[in-house]
C-alpha cells in the first residue's frame, strides 16, 4: 500500500552536472536506480519513490538556495544501521566533503538519533539516519 507515501521530490539546482556527480554515488549506494534522464534533469528511483534534480533556468539563479529561508530545510534518508551511517561518513570524509555538526557527530540530532549530516553542491542539507534503538 502506498497511500500517503511520497511519490517524488523535485529539486531545482544551480549546476546539474555537479549535482549529478554528487548525488549519484549516494543514491545508488542506498539502492536507488537511475530512472529518467534528459538535457535539463535526472532522477533516481527506489521502489515507488523517486527524486528528481532539474537545472534551474538562468533567469532564476540570482538568489541562491538557503535552508533558513522559506522552503526545504533538509532531506533525510533512512540507513539500514549505524554501521551504514559510519560507512557513508567515511566515504564523505574520503571525498573531502564537510560533515556538519562534527563536534556532535553522530548524535547531532539527539542522544537516540544516530546520523550523519552534510551538504550537496547547492548547500541543501542531507541527513542519513540509522534506525532508532531505545533502551529501557
């Protein structure tokens, strides 16, 4: 049953080439497959959900994205385990990408929230979060 599940998310980007380079490894390691590709965009799909990146038209590039403005703050993905979060963290560091909230990593989201936070080329915050385990 897919009632209420997200069908797709479409994000306008400032540089499609850089965006595709950044997101390909991340999405494909999470199990997404390339879904659609055309001159102005590309998408990846996992099950019934897909994420689309579209090149923003030149006349709309004058104000860059900022997660503190009205609109998307960040996008979070499920990880299978804390080990998967650690694996992605090591890959991000190997690629020279900045881990956000490094002083609180991997618990920047709270004591029961094991995750890594980072940014894409447009500074869209991305989160990969492990399943929550509670102890009594």
